C-alpha cells in the first residue's frame, strides 16, 4: 500500500506536501497538521469512469434528477424544490442551533415512502428515541444507529439499504484506517468523501450534519463545501426562537432562498410569514422605531429598527448597535448631525434590530435614520409607515434593488405609507392602499416625520 504524507491547515483546509509554521493560503499560525493519506484501500475511492465519451448537451436527460419532498416546505424551498435522490447535503450550524432537531423531524414524513437510517455519534439510540417521541418523528421506517465508526456505518448501510441516510455529525465520525483523531481535517474530509461516494453509487440521499466553529466555517475544513452537492447553514440567535436556513451552495438549485423556522417546545415550526412574526408585539406610538423591508435571499422580510438617543452622561457618548453594522450606524449619525441638523454627536445612541435579525443591506439605512431622528425628536413614526432607501454621505437617499417586491410585502402587511427614494418613485406602479412618500434627502425624511 502506498502512502504519502500530506499536511492540512485546520483553518482553511489548504493542503501542502511540506510542513510549515504558517499556512501559505490563509496565513494562520500553527495550524498545519500531518495527515497520512492512503492512495488505495478497500476500493472506496471513486472508480474511474468506464466510458469516456462526451455527449451533446441536448441529448442529456434531466428527468433522472428525482426530487422528493422532505415534508417541510421551508426545507424543500431551500433545497430548490425538494431533496434530490443520490445527493449529499451538508447541514451546518453552531452547536445547539437545532440541526439534529430539524433532521429528526423530517424523518416521520420521509418514513411514509422511504427507509431512513439515522446514524448518530452524538447521542445514544435511547436518547434519539426520546427526542423522536417528543418531536413526534417516530416511524416504522426510521432506523437508528448510535455509531462513530465509518466502517460500521457502511456495514449498516449495506444491511439496511436505506433510501435516506442522516449522519449526525461529521465531526464524530472517523475512519479507523486513518490514524488521526475524529473531527480532524483529514478524518472529516475522508468520511465526507466516503459518504459522497455512497450517495452517488447507491443513489442514497445523504444528509450530513456539521458543526460550525466560531469563525463560521464547518469546523476548520472549508474543504467540505466544495466536495458536497449542497451546503445549508442553519443560523439564528440562540436566545431568540427563530432560525433561518440558508443555502450557501446548491448544485441542484438557486442559493437565494431561505427557510424560516421557530424553535418551540415540540421542535421546529415552519414560519411561512416571517414578516408577521418579526413585527408581532411592535409598540404602537412609541418614538424611536421604524419598519423597513430587507431582502433575505429572494424573500422580502419586514424588520423593525429601534433607536434610543439620550443625552450622554459622560464626555464620551456611548454607541452600541445590535444587528446593524456599527460603522454604518456611526456614519448615519454623522449624516444626521451634518445634513439633518440634529445634535446627535453629544448623545448616547443605541440601535437595535428586533428579533435577532442582522441587517447588512444599505436599504435599511433610511429606517435607521428615521428611528434615530424619531427618538431624538421624541416624535412618533406612525405605526402604518415604513421606510427604505440607502443613505449617502451627502444625506441623499439613493435607489435600492427589488423595490417593487419590497413594496408589495409592505403593502401585504397592511402599511399605508412608505418612504422611498425619490429617484425611483415615478417608475413604481401604484399599489392600492399604499401611499409612497418620495424622499430626496435626509431633510425630506425629517419633514415627513415631523409633519406626518
Ligand atoms: P439540537 O437539534 O440538539 O441542536 P444541534 O443538533 O444543532 O446541536 O437543538 C438543541 C436545542 O434546541 C436545545 O437547546 C434545546 C432546543 N430544543 C427545543 O427548544 N425544543 C425542542 O423540541 C428540541 C428537540 C430542542
Ligand atoms: Mg445535534
């Protein structure tokens, strides 16, 4: 058996034939680890293609791509309209975010037409049973195995011949033929490759759970992302109940769809109307809050921006922002001071996005400016008013993308007025019951705020 030594960076997964103290790709120190890679063993490597012949694109049959519903519409949506048979989907997310819950929850529905094997290296069969009972996920077609060894997993797949395989998690799985610890880059990569091969050769749909580390990559090996068919990230604030599922990569569909869930006592509930949920409990007639519409993938979602501006207690005003870029908030405060004539530089300023949402779109600027001004002037923003637009350094309100889609969401949720960039207001088709308030600059926005 031939073996060659390879070094991997545990941060970025970069491979190198030589060890070095610093990774040449990502520049991280002391992250190169040795990995003995065996070139042939047990025939698990992807076999060479038998007939090497290219075919005209018009002759390629796409109907062999078989999709099936997972029973969760939000998950189907992110997958591009259901799971594809023989594909490998990586479900990433921080520990405790709800990955195991999501996967176990789809088992009952899948069990109606498919045989599912759930392999967990994190929990015992007993624990899985208890959780499945709680989630009402039990099915005669759901087989459970508590196992961390890749060889045993393969054996079980041979014995059970499942249609769907769920592996929880890739970090606990290890190949006994490699002498590195489970969770290491080499192991994670090798096991994923084996599962990928399994998916393709047996036409099994494989879901693999992967924990994400602090930096946001799936525990070091970004390598996994390019190996698999589909990468989904499960995100959300652990203290908040709602979770967003996003596709970072999808070989069988677009990546601009998101799925929204809420974590309840009995598992995850699909949220078909995220805007409604984010706006629930909104204070009526309180100054310092303004609603905007952001694009979460291809989906418009309404979000509430809250600001609190109070005279600074010391000589250094305090600034915090939650869910809104700090530097962007500082810039908006400066624009308000200079172009809007509000003396906010002497004030403490707190900016918060309700629901643990993070707004990283400039389209939310105008709502932030309106919320800040509303708090400073102690003037309520009418609860039926929303605002969207990017704010430039000279205080001008600039155009934003997907304006029509955003406006229909605003209208759907019963808003009757919306501030929009003046440059675009003429080209927008009028929407019933929604009055557009064109604003050219920050001063215009303040005028609407003061005069209603
Ligand atoms: P889990 O799916 O175990 O997370 P992961 O697999 O991503 O590490 O979810 C764990 C969290 O979800 C835990 O903090 C408890 C909470 N939870 C609920 O609130 N309700 C439920 O019905 C379940 C199963 C979990
Ligand atoms: Mg788990």
